[in-house]
C-alpha cells in the first residue's frame, strides 16, 4: 500500500494463491480529504508506519512515500480532488480524511479502519526519494535486500516474542546476495528470512510471475484451499440444519448467513469483512453489511416476548477484512458504549518496544435495535485479523460472551504493505492491539483463547447446550 491499502486486513491466508497474487498486485489506496486547502500543502512524516505524505497544488493532490533509513519509494496513494473543499479520491477505495490540528500537525484516518495516524510537518522529502520515478526491475539485488531487511528492522514489533535475532538473519543471508544474484535466488532468500516468524501477516509477491508468492502462517495451521473452504462451508450449513435451524437467510453471496434455532436462539455466521459487493468498494460493503444486520437485529428479535434468548456468532472461518466493518457488528451487540480495544504502532526504528501512544477504539451502540442478551462466539485457528479484532472487541461487552472453540490465529495488526526497488511487493505487521480492559494484554501470536475448548466441528452443539441451560 502506501500508508495502508485496503488489502492488508484481507485474510490472505484463506485465499488461493491466484487471488492473493491479484490482490497484492492490484491493491489500491483510499481517497483523502481535509479542510484547509493550501494550508495542508507541504511534507508530513507519519508517526510510525515509515511513511511520508506530501500535499501539493493548493491542497488538491496527496501522495505517499515509503521510507527507511536506506530507502524511499513512491507509495501507491496518489489521491486528488478537483476543489479545495472536496475529498481527494482514488478509485475503488474507502475514504481517508486528513484533518489539520495546527500548522505542524495533522491526523489521517482511513474510512475502512479504526483510529487515526498522526502527521507532523517536515521541511522536505528525504534526499533519496525517487520523486515520481517508480521501481526498476533491474535494481541492484543488494539494494532490494537492504530495503527489505531494514523495513522489518524498523517496523516489525514481534522479534522477541517469536525468538528471532533479526541482526543474525542479516548476517546469515546478506553474503548470499551479490550484484548478479538472479530473481529466483533473491526471492528464495527473502522468503527464507521471514519464514521462521510463522506470521500470517507477512508475505512477498512478484507481480510479474504467478509462482512468485510467499505468505507466512502459524505452524499449527493448514490453510484451506478453495475446495476445502467450500467443504467447510457446506459442513457448517449442514450442522445448522441438524440443530433444527430454519428460515435461513444469506447476504453477500453467502458470506453472511442467519438462521433461527430452537428455543429462540439466533445463529449469525460471518466469514469475512470484505468483498461483499461488486467492485469491492468499502462503501458498498458497508451498505451490504448494514442491510444484513438491519434484517437480523429487528425490534422483534431484540425486544419483547419473542426476542432472542441467545445468539451464536460463528467466526470460525472468518478471515478478516475491514476493522471498521467488524466493529459495526460489535455495535449491534451492546446497549452501552465501551472501549473495544486500544491500538498502537511501532514508532522507533531502533527499539521494537517503543510505540505510538495507544489510542482507544470505542464501541458505540447502534442507533437502531441492538441485541444485548446472552452471546456465544465460535472461534478457531482460522479466525483471523478483523475476525479477531471483533472477538477482542466483544470481550468488553456486558454481558461478556462465552468463546467456544480454539485459539484464534493471533493476527491483529494491519498489514503494512511496501514496494521493493525492483517492483516486488511485501507486507508485514507493525501494530499491537491491546485489551480494552487492562490496556496491556496482547493476543498476537497465540491468539485469543476460548473459554470452552472444542473442536471446530463440535463447537455449535456445545454452544447450544450452554445457551439452552442458561
């Protein structure tokens, strides 16, 4: 991406290689808008994220640059607007606002995300920025290696937690790279370097070669292909029918489904927070999800004598997407505002323990009908990314839900996407999400543990038994 494309919170782990390649190669960025017109003109460095933003042409053009101590590449966000009061736009992406907070400070926020990023005015672009010049396929392999290694060194927060000495990794692999190293060997080396992290938000792609794709994942996780996902979807539907489910409805091509179970128990299954509508735009996705939730959480189901006695939220195969959309679900399940979680980003190139100030993300009750009764959430190691941030958000709900199944995957950060000097794309996490209650606990790596352990295929009967007896 540039700053953060729409793709980082897609569950790349759950997509086929072909889909992941297309997404990584074609990821765009968002629109941007901000009051102030020409007052925003200038160069801004983002706290964390290794990103510099320029605003030019009287506040009409915004673009990003991806920086490290040894590199500066043009980012993919090149948003424009036709007048000083309108939004910057880049086709197919969620809105981004840039709000000035004084002469030397501004805040940038992506519409499909939560929280904001702080911008601080600087004098000029770093000296080694390429300006409008893009990557060069013939770039020196040593420069490619150094940019890749340095990006991780300055942004990745989890080396200690994953027991990786990143300096030792450089010392081991850098001697293998020379001015004449071929692309196959270079790709192999860069993949080998991060494979031991076993981190599903790490990856590398050569957009020009279908076989040039690598994505990390946890050691205990087998990533299902399309055929296996279809089998799992069918098994989930059959288990609902076996439990007496009726009046099943679906939206977004089956990505969202709802059924009524005996005893006035609702069953809501969501397998992604992205790609609900044609064109894959955030606005269309938000509208589709909103319509589905309006039809699920009606006045009759949330209040009165026929209201639901319990709700099962099935996130066992939820691969992620937009954190904003996942928070929309949490806000249908509470009658009071609360802190869903906090998030911060690594903010010191030399110290992985230093972060930007942790920003609370609030869950605010939806203005329409909301369900506030007993809730169980089904999870598995294939509950990832935005599926996990929803799970974490619900931990602060009252009454607290019961989690049934397996530990989630342990991927919370947005994927920070970057371009290498030769045009290859790669991504890595650079944020932590903190528990909304104690402001300290993170679930990266290990995932969120269930309250009741169960195999994914038996989780629904266990949930129904608990709800029926409550």
